[in-house]
C-alpha cells in the first residue's frame, strides 16, 4: 500500500485529468451514455479539486 501512496504522490491531478480524458473518449465513441459520463466527470472534478487542494497545502507547508 505504501508503494501506491508513494507512486501517486505528486501525480494525483494528472491521474484525474487522464481519467477524464478516457471518459470523454468513451462518451464520444458511444461506449457510455451522456448521463453516465456526467456523473463520472462530476466525481472526477471533485477528485481533481481535492488533489489540487492537497498540492496547494503541500506548497504552503514547504514555503514556511
């Protein structure tokens, strides 16, 4: 489990962006419908905001 935490340290925002791109691609290909894509993208947006907040908090702590 520590390996995953270390691996995703500093990569959370990029991971969320990549997942959103995959969902958008799946929507355009017709693999998922628009309602499902909207729900998934909403949750990814929340995850992206949380990752961004975490990055800002790390930057704030380092600057002190």
